[in-house]
């Protein structure tokens, strides 16, 4: 079987222009992906209209702007994406009882991609059940900000881990061509307290890493001989 990959993107409050830049990369390559959204934005409809899967990215950390508790947080995101059926938790925060309570309230969430097994040479669905709830979960094997800590990461070439790789990128890291957190931290501080989603494109361009980074790696994945698989093709 030839190598394949599925691209996922955690929006993480990225500016609209950054999400659109990611969409342009995918359109040029004819690849379909899954986007996990965090906040209200016109790009949600643009993602869906481009044929990508739209999931939710609930932030269960203390002080979350999405809601007061896990059920409220997921409920607020489903108001933005009423047909969402897949989620990945922000920061990969999870717990058996947390997931059970969310699924009891919202059984439409059938799939979850909140398990990172970085560098593991296998991605596969498995059934998760607890207290009468059930969903299918899929591990993923690479994430850009974890790769910042990987001394063996080569940003210029994509070498498949296995016959199917599920990979995760962040639009703003793509726009900044990050290879560590320095450009991202600078972008967060540049707004003077304004939300990251308000970061001007021209300001971000001045912070873009000139060395090889996440942007180059996404291009390498899309240009590789491996086959891009849509979310539907994963099911």
C-alpha cells in the first residue's frame, strides 16, 4: 500500500488571513484536511465550502473564553459549527469522565483526535466507551510545535512514518514559518494586549523566519509522493 497522510490544522485563534493562507496552500495541492476551530470567524464557512472537515477545538483550561465548564465549552463551539462530528482538545487536555460528560451531552461528537503519539509509526482508529457513551478515536503522529523540540526534524523534506500519517499544523506557525516558539511569542506580544486573531498580516511578515520551518515542511508534505487523504477517506 502506498504511503498516505491526512492533514489537520488547529486554528488556535489565528488571524483570518493566516487561515486563508493555509487554505490557499491546500487548494493549490488539491488536498483536503480537517480544521479544528476555536472561535467565531467567517473562515469557518470558507473551510467548509472548500471541502474540508470542520471540527471543534475546545479549550478546557482554567479561564477558557469558550465557556465555564466542559459541556458549556463544547456547546458554545457547536453553536459555531452545528454539524461538527469530530474534536481535538486544545492542549490535548482530556480525561475519562470529562469525555463521558461531553459525549452524554453531545452524542453527535463521534470522533476524536486528541491523542498525540509523536514519531509513532502507526495511526489507527479504535473504539472508546464509558458509561454508555462511545466514540472512535484516532492517534496522530506529528505536530509542528512538538517538532520544535525534535533534534532530528528536517523541515525541508517529508519522510513518511508509515502507510498512513496523521499530521497536525497551526496556521500561524505556517504563516510565520516557525522552527521554534520565538516568532510566535513575538507575535503574541506585538499586539499590546490585543487578541492574536487581530495580528496584522504585514506585521507577521516582518517576523517570519527566514530559515526553513513549518511553512517549508507543509510544502514538502504536499509535494511528496505520498497521497493526501480526506477525513472521509479515513473513516
